[in-house]
């Protein structure tokens, strides 16, 4: 369970982690060992934007019947 | 999501297309701003109170925030600035109810379509398909059983010849254009939906459209908007520095290739 400081920060952010955590349904909650000292709940998960992958170039020439999507100006 | 969907499944298990349709409809029900019972609508009505949301929606908000940070604020689904200022500016090891500050509202917009395509393709592959492509109104993700071919339409003449044909084994593609969802204000000025978050006004950067190719649909969408708002030549740097490539069409119809695009031209 989060320590006092941890809960305090969560509430300050509007993220009620402790008391309302049981209401969260359909979510996979990854359990982490509590830090040795109470504090922020920041995880070490890499930033998903910075860690984004490039596209993978075609490894072979497209076959004549290769799938094709025509995109238009979207959003 | 207010658009059409096209799904291609290669060597998929029985019911794969139905699975994809059901999942897209579920994400639409969770993320649409136009459904009063969606999770996004409930967030926007919450007045700053925490709202319990699904893992899908928590992920959507996390990635939108990551996109906001990663583009120096150019990608901003309406109120992420206030959201960040409110302190929700990093990933947490647990997710609970989310609170959105009072304001104009969180608009998943394009990143929702890109992420939905990513999610559905991932689940189709996990279900045993050897390849899948999900195209939601032009934001798409394709992986497996490649190469996939994508024709990039001319934003000034969408029924005319394609500007380029992309070929790739895995990736996400998205286009942002100021020519879509455009209108004329009562004072006669041309308006469009791509707002520059620094001015609050429709962006006027000399760029008509940007098409981005990168690893994921959601990042392609974020980068397309960021590049359009950056203008030229900065738009090309936005792509090159974020493991992406693509092409930029300026207001005069000129086409500018980002570094690395040659490897993806069919």
C-alpha cells in the first residue's frame, strides 16, 4: 500500500490510487515493491514517445497482389 | 471516431474480422466525444473529479501526454497543457481514476484512431493472424505478411494520382491536413481544425498536409500534427529526430521528403 507521502501526491494529482483503487475494473495493475522511502510514484517505464520504433522497411519486393491501402487526408 | 474503418486480416483465425469490428466499436464507445456515455465524455463532464476509466482510456491519456511532452507541446488535444500544469505529467506505476481539470475538454481526435489501429492489429496478431492492417479514416497500422503498400493521396486532389506509394513490412501511417474540416468564418477568414496551441488560432505555417510513417499509428498521428504546426523546414526535422519519415506538402503544392523516405518508396 502506498505510504502517506505517496498517497498525498496521488490525491494532489487527482489520482486516487489507494482508496479507490479497488473500484478500478478491467485494468491490469502491475504491482511493484514499495520503495524503501515513501515518495513519488514515478515508475521507471521508458517514455513511450521517446522509445517509439521506426517503421520496418519492406524486406522483399511487393507482389503484384500485395495489399494496398489508399489514405486520404485524415485528421 | 466519426470515420470509416477498413480491416484486412491475413491467415486469421475464425471470427477475426468480427473480433476486430467488436473491438473498434468498443473503443469508439469509450473514446467518442459525441457519445454522452463514453468515458471521455464522462471525463469532460467531471469538473475535475476523478473518474474510473478502462485500461484502454488510461493508456490513451498516458500516450497523449507523452506525445505532448515529446513534441514540446505542439501536439495538444485541447487541454493537455492545463492537464500537465495540473501535475499529471508522468507515468505512474499504478493507474487509478483519472481527473480532468474543468475546461474545454479532452479530445482524443486523431491519436485515438491511431491508437485504436495499433491495439486492434496487436490483438489480431496475438490471436494468430499472420498479418493485419487496420485503417481508421486514414490513420492506419499494418504488420505481418508484408510488404504493405500505402498510396498517399494529394491533399489538393484526393481523387487524382497519388503523391507517393509507401512500402513497408510494419508501421503506422497518419496524415494531418488543414484542408480537411475547414470552413469560412463570418468575417470571411478561412478557418480549419488544426489549432496552434501557442495562439489558440488555426495554424498558418505554410504547410497544407503532412503524412508520417513510423512504427506505431499513435505516434504517426502525434508527429503529423506536430510537423504541420512546425512549418517548413522544421517539419522535416520533427520527423527525422523522432524515428519517423514522411512527406510534407506545402501550401503551393510543393512536396518535401523527410530524411529516410527513400527506403520506403515503392
